[in-house]
């Protein structure tokens, strides 16, 4: 926001009601829940950011709020189905000028590249920036301005716009200055899948964490262990 104080927020969407793998965000992977793995990795973020878990108002997501309270993490509750609204109201509540969108089913987000993405986004004055094209599935991230989110909320009325926060931005590139962070070397593996949607994904994540050299699993090591598991 030009003329306003810069306030970057990380909003992690998390809910117990996954259709393919119910309750996955609180499943344990080697002593931490899936959501706790995401929060743990964010402790290594260099850029200053306020972290908020955005869950639903449903009773079953009281468990998500309880985990946040235990870990002294901000928690915002909103619509289950209208995820775009949940993000918009959360960002407005915390007065974020830029929002990083993460999901609780990606325990291996590349934090080093997330820091690069934030710098890239702010330096170039983008409305929307992402690192999905180069990194393995589940390791990339996106950041957008509050104005871009508000524009999406006001104008994105299709079902897929409401369910997926970034869809309106991706479908209307003429409305948003968009940037794509390029990642090179061994990290450039966009065909490798490291998100958790299925039971097999969960087993793979457990294998990676249990066989990694340390708790802060690097992208390169996660890719290597993923290949071993396969």
C-alpha cells in the first residue's frame, strides 16, 4: 500500500474437513502435526511477517483453534466453503498490505525461496507473485497485495474463484502486475509431488521426515528421499 505501513502476513488455510484425507492437518508426522510442521518451517523465515492460521467456523475445527492457542499462534475463523472470503476478512482484520498464502497440507514449503519470493515481489512492485512453476508441487508459494485480494473478492464470483483464492488473479493477468520467481538447480523439479492429499502422500511425507538429516528438511533432500520412497 503506497503511503501505508508495510505489513506482510502469512495466512495458512487449515481445516479438518478434507474430502480425500479427513483430519489430515492434525495428523502426526514424526512428533509434529502437519500444521505444526508448516509453522515450524516458518520460524526460519527471515522477512518479518505475522502468521495467522485461517480455519472455519465449524465445530470440528475447534481442534485447529486449540492447537493454535497451545502454540500461541493467531487463529482466524471464517467460511468453510468461501475460502476467498475467509482470506479477505482475515487480511482486513489484521490490516495486511501483502498476503502470503500457504496451506496446511504442504509441510515442506521452501522457506529460503519464500524469502526470495517476498523480496522479488516487493522489489518489483508486483500485485501477485508466485514460485509454482519451478519448485516441486507443495513447495512453492504465492504473495499478493491486499488490493489484489480485495479486487478478487469483489469481482471473483465463480465457484472456483471462491474455492481457490488465487484463481481470479491467475485468470485476469491484465488486471494484476504478476511476477514468477525462477528457481534453478536441483530445486527445479516441478513434476515432483510433495503435497499431502492422499494416504500415500502422507506415508511419503512420514518417510521423508523420518529419514532426513535434520528437522528442517531441505528441498534437495526432500526430492531425493521422495525418489527413494517411490
